[in-house]
C-alpha cells in the first residue's frame, strides 16, 4: 500500500474509530498517570543522590588541593623561621618555589612577603598590593599560626581570579615576620569541573565561606567574584551543612535541582546543580509518548511505509550515481601523470592508478591491499598518521603534505600529496583519496638554495647571516634556560700583508686552512664556526663558562700557529698566527643588553689581543685592564 492510498483510507475512518482511539489514549494516560508521577519523583531522588556524591567528592578535592598547597607553605614557613630572610636563604627558597610550582599544575603562584608587605620572592603571577590585602592584614594583626584561606581576588598581573592560602611566619623574637602565600587559579578549578558530565545545562560552583564565588563551571569568567550571600541556599547552608535544595538560581535565573556540601575544615561551600527542565525533559518525552501511544502507533505504519519507499527510490538513484561517479573517477585517475590512490578506513590501499610505476616504482597490482603509509620515512610518519586520523574522523575535509617515501629503484624520494575524504550516501566517511606527485628535484633545489643562503662559499663555514640568526636564537635560549653563552672572535694577524706578499689565491688558501682548524676545534654539536668578514672568524659557544671559552680559544690559537703556514711579514714568528678575543655572558642577568652586547665584548677583547702584541688570547674580563693603556700609547 503506497502513501497516497493510505492517506485516502485514513481520511475515511469512521468517527466511531477516531473516538475509540481518543478514548483508548485517554484511558492509557489515566492508568499510567500515577506511574509517571512516581517515575518523576524517583528521578528527582536519584539525581539528588548523584549530586550529593559529586558534591562530597568535589568538596574533598578542594580540601585536598588547599592541603597540598599548605604542605608546601608549612615547609617554607619552617625554613624562614629557622634561617631568617637573608638573601642567601631567599635565593634557595626561590628555586624551591619555582620547582614546586612547575611540579604541581594546580599552583598558580607562590610568594614570600616580608612584614611590610614587600615581595621577597615569588613563583608565578603575583596578585596585588599585598600590604592592603585581607590575608596580609589577617596575619599581621592575628598571632594565630594556622593556614588562612582568603576570599578570591583578581591578579593584577595576568587578570586571573585566584583563591589564596597563607600562613604567618615569625621572626626569632616571636614578632610578625611576614606571610608565605600560595594561590590556586579559579580557571584550574573550573577546568577540573568540566570533566564531570552531569547535564548540558548543569553547574558546579565553589563558594567561599563569606559568600563569594571562587570558581564555577560553566561561565567561570562571568560569575567568579560575585556574591551569593543574599541567596536562600547560602542562608540555609549556614543552618544545615549539607542537603538537597531546589531553587531558582540568582546567577542565571534557571530552576535547579541541587545538593550542597559545606566543608567542615575550610571556609568552602560546594554546590552541584542540574537544570530541572533538562532533567525532567526525558521524563516529559516519555510521558508524552505514552499519552500519544495509540495515535503514534497508527501514524508509525504510514511513516515507515513512506520512509521505506523514499529510501528505496533514493537508494536506486544513488546507486546509479555512484556507478557513474566511479567510472568518471577511474577515467580521470588513469589518465593522470600523478599517482592517484584510494585509502580505506583500515588504512589499506583500495585503488592505485597506473602512474604508480613511474612515481614510486611499483605497479598498481603490487600496491593494492598493502598499508598506505608503509613506505613513508619514519621521521615523517607521525605527522602523516595524525593527518590521516583527522581525515578519517571527519575533522578535516582535505590536507596537503610533503614527505619522504621509499622508491623501488631509488633510495628515497620526496612526494607531495593532496588528500581529500570521500563519504557514503549517509554522510559517513568511507575513506581518503590521495593525489601524489614526485617533487624530489624541487626539494633538492630548495636544499641547495638554503645551503647557499647560510654558508660561506670560500671557507664552507656559516656565513654572517647564519651567524647572526644563530646568535639571536642562542641568546634567547640562554635567557630562557638561565644558562650562559660564549663567543670567540678570531682575526688572522697581518693578513693584508700576507695577501700583498703571496697573492690573493694564497690568501684564500690560508683562510680555508684557518677555517678548517676552527671548525675542527668547535667540536660540540651546538657550537657554530662562522666567517664573520674578511680574515675575521667567529665561534659561537652555547652553554659554556669563561674558562671553557678560554680553553677552546687557546686551542684554536695554538693550532693555527702549529699549522706552520709561512708568513715572512709576521716578523715575530715567521708563520701565520691569529689574535683571539673571547667573551661569555648570562643573558638573563643582562636585561638591558642583547646579542650585540656579547659581540661588542668579544670584539673589544680581540682589540686588546692585537694591542698587546697579537698571537694571543684575551678574554673580555681582561679588556678593561688593556684598553686604557692602549689609548694612552
């Protein structure tokens, strides 16, 4: 029976049958009414139990988080009361605070404040002018030694709301010595609450004992810091430490089913709620479906018949379209010079175009059924795997990647692939189509151009551009890691006279020899030997102290001299020598300086070596003793 005949038949149903359907539905609804109401009450009671368990767990989490902060604060207080606040103690404690903050994700900041409200040291973003803060005043005027959990405050540095935990420490005479402060970000607590999926419009709120919101999920940034002290729930929580409560939220105006739990040890109140309408929506849907059961059953037959006919017709049309699409795809793929492949969800090749023999050296029938990613270089495989996974999940529609791949005859080639997902009639992803072409020649050309851009053509060392880029990188890295960086500036003595005496070809050969010696002595992977200009060279030495820099500089100087290149114009020794200037620096201590500071210091040291007779090493610390004498000559 088709849909039109069914509709015509249903329109001629006797009034008596229609009345029977209505009466039947009414009777079923009347009988099941009390059952539906009982189901509603059971649902509310079950939800209250779930909210109670969640509230107790999250209250314990908040207490544990603050206890974790307090354990570190207690240790710092003990150290301060034993060792005092002298600079050496504060320096040790600064490292301890940094380590603890990095080790524990939930810590936002740690700080030590003296009795005047001045920062002695801190780890993380500070909050405000501390001498005016509530927790500072509390400890200053109260001799109590227990931990104090303050109201949430907003950090003036990064704008984050934080909750503070602090302890007082005393001087040796028992008077107020200052405060050790630890904070937890409201965002951390809010993000932690996001993992509890208790409803689309649910909320979890942590409130301070004074009625100020510490953290909330969702809309933490909107509600944190607001007061709920006037709310009926907050007033009831003072009378009864825990319980279920149904209310209309002051924050978003939503009717909520909740359970609250007040901490017995800390000034914290945890409220877990769900939207009453959202909670009862399934119950309402079930009730409505039962009330309309008879009518739904009659209409279901017509809907199923109509859907089946439409699906059959649609399936036939889609089947024809798919056959035509497949034929068109094969026609285009087999006529293309690029390799076209189709990859299934199991990541095996379902189709390979004939051009595969030219691109990767294997025929199509040899590749079909094999893993699509089998020939990719191990270093490139993770990136390609991640892209294929994203395409399979439908997170991306297409992607273009460049990678190394095994060739049957050649050792390795570069391929560029454009990948696009294909979908079933239902819209589900069924696989990936990839179009790949060989770009090995293009990649080799790019590598050659890149090498020419960073290498000195005469000596094979890094050129000035490469040196400047690496110096900036190593300076930034040393600043980040609080490490040192060293630099040697090397100048061939009397090189103009050497060129005049032996000619430019001999001068070029001399520079190549010197460059080879310098490159040999720059042994570490991170060291960089470069031609700075003319007969001047530079050696960048990351993470090295002054003594290490001097040792390498002296080895280079001695090796150049030991090479025995004849230089009659260098009257003192008769062979080619070099002057070396060295400098080291800790960028994190040179806040007003930059990479140029290091170059300038090494250059001054080189000038000092020349002024002092050449063929010697001078470190930057020696320059200040040499320059006044040189200027007076």
